[in-house]
C-alpha cells in the first residue's frame, strides 16, 4: 500500500489519516519535492524536506520516501517501482487523475473521508501539533 501527501506541517489530522490507512495494510508514504508550493500556494512549504522526515517516525509509517515525479501524481515513479496493491488518499488528494491511473494499473484506490479524532473539534486538528 502507498499513501502520499505533502505533510508540510504534521498535525493530528495527518496522524489519524496514516493510522486509518495502516489498519488496512503496510503503509509506505511519500511526498514530492516541489508539491507543497504547487498544490498549496505561496508560503509553502513551511519546512524543508529533511525536517518533514519526522513523518517516518510515526509508528503507522513503514517507509518514508521523497517522490520524484511532479504534480498530483508525483509518486508515479515510486508506484511503478514499488507496485503497491492499494493507493490510499484523503478527500483532498482525490484528484489529478489518480483514480484513472490506478484503474489502468489494477491498483485498488481508496479515498478516506476527513474526520477528526474522537473528542477533537472538526478544525482543531489543523493546529494540534503532535
């Protein structure tokens, strides 16, 4: 399984998404080199790639990689190399031709709804550093 995202500043919403993904299979996670600015706009990334490797320390992540592609399918080279059976994204990441790409390669494509952790207000996860 592969999970992708910018994870520019890690918050509890990211950890919850990674946890929910990991319940399904081993999780390989990746993010692109230029994606935060491209996908999120000016002011991004907040942290350099090396600093964002903190995601690799999250217990739900088996392996953290820097994607070598570009755009919404920035992990395409890694997907071809790793040959995952499942690609998991959240609702925000369900774009850029990922669904069609997975169908063409026979990869199961799962979209998880964004949901706060129990007891965490809907938008608080954006500010709750872990």
